[in-house]
C-alpha cells in the first residue's frame, strides 16, 4: 500500500450503512406500514481502508452489490459515510468544498451529463464557465480532448443523434475538460461494443500518461481492469478482500499453468498419450489436449512433452483472470 504521507486518496475504516424500509406483500401489510414501519440496516461498505498514490490507476472490483459505487460516491462527496474517514487531495470529500470539486471528476457509464437536445459543444461551453476556465484554457483543453478522442465531427450534432459510443466519448470530454487531478470512473464502457471499449481504454491510458491523473475504475469487464489497472482493490459484501497487483492475485489463487497441446497421432489410436507425472487432463478433442500442471513444474513438463511426443503446437498460459476472480467471489476470501 502506498505511503499515506504522499497519498492522494487515504481511506480509513470507511463504513456506510443504509436504513432500508421493510414490509410484507399484500394490502394488509401495506396499510399496516402506514402507521408502523419496519426498518433493517444494510451495510454496503464495512470498514475498508486503503491509500492511493499520485498517478496510480487502480481497479475497484467486486460482484454486484459489493459496495463499489457506494465507495466511489463517498470519495467524491456524494454520500456521507456512517463511520470512518477519507481524505482526497487533503480534503474531506463530503464537505463538498468548491476548490475540491474543481479538482475531481466522476464519470458514470449509465448516467449522462449531456443535454439531449443540444450539441455537445454547447454543454462543453457551459461546463467551461462553471469551472471558471479562461477562453484560452477552455480552447486548449477542448482541442486536446477532441484530438485524442477524434470527435471533431460530433461537436455540432444534437446529442440524441449520437450513438452510445459517441455519447460516451463526449461524456469523457465533459468530465475531463477542467483537467481533474483525480478521476472516478464507474463502468465507463458499459454497453459499448468491443471495438469502442478498446478505443476508450487506449484513450484513458494516453490521457493518464499525459496528465498524470490519479484514477479509480470500477468495471465488470475484466478487460478494462487488465488494460488499465496494474493494482486492484477487491471488495465483497462491503469488505476489502485484497489490495495489490492483479498478477500477484492470479498467482496466489491459481498456482498452476494451462498447457494447450496439439500432437500428431502417428499410431491412429484414440487413447490419450502417456503424460508426465503430475499433469492433469482438463479437456480433450482429437489430437488436442488441455492440460493443467503446477506452476513451478511447467518448464520441466513442457520439456518432457516436447521430447516424448510428436508435438505440433504447444502453448503455456495462465488461467483466465475471470476464473480467478470468480473463485474469490464463490469462496468469499483470498
């Protein structure tokens, strides 16, 4: 975890509990709830702590209902926690100081700040005034973002005539126009096709490289996290389960390698070839096997296979990161 003395974001025992009304189904229960309401407490976030250094790109991951969006909303000041502390850019987020709000931005993939019936350029001009950008600052910032996202031809079209991917690009311009130092991204590629997802990831990588922005990303697309975030914070049922490198998480939870083996069947038999000890077959098709072996034995097993079999092709892979994350969700721990 980064040193708190130089952290842009510091979170200590942050907790958010919602008081949720409850009632049974039916007319009788509805009438009773008018005079005698019942409530239950739901802990969305349970005492999480972490810190993030300047310029870090961190993935905040977890299943639906894990508390990811609630955490982001507390860090940008939209929600006040039940308990705990947080400092973002040396400010308490839920105090919502104007100087603090001008230094952050939050972009949600399922919410729009673009006005439907006017061109994006009009919305950008309004935002430039709200953030107090001078004409030269506004023009320089807009030109940089338009060039990076290649949306020059979209600026004067009504937003309702834009595709989902085009609108998302404009959302990014709106959120980055004032050059925030901290960027919160909540499902930024939600609903986009694969090609547009790739383009937006490339843009975020390039923008972070140019501006040194600190970024927290939530996404259900592991490709987003793998492309953008060397570090992940994994939460489940509101609790922090893991904070560290994504590759290290995979190695800890999946201490094996997958071998894709294609070979010539020179004897015309349907039997599997004789394999080295400790190798497990997890899938088979004619002349092709998917094998699993311990990570520390992968090199020796590969050498034995190449020497003992008429190998046509052999690849060694790590297990899919999605499978590793799903294992954590199922077991509830790391």
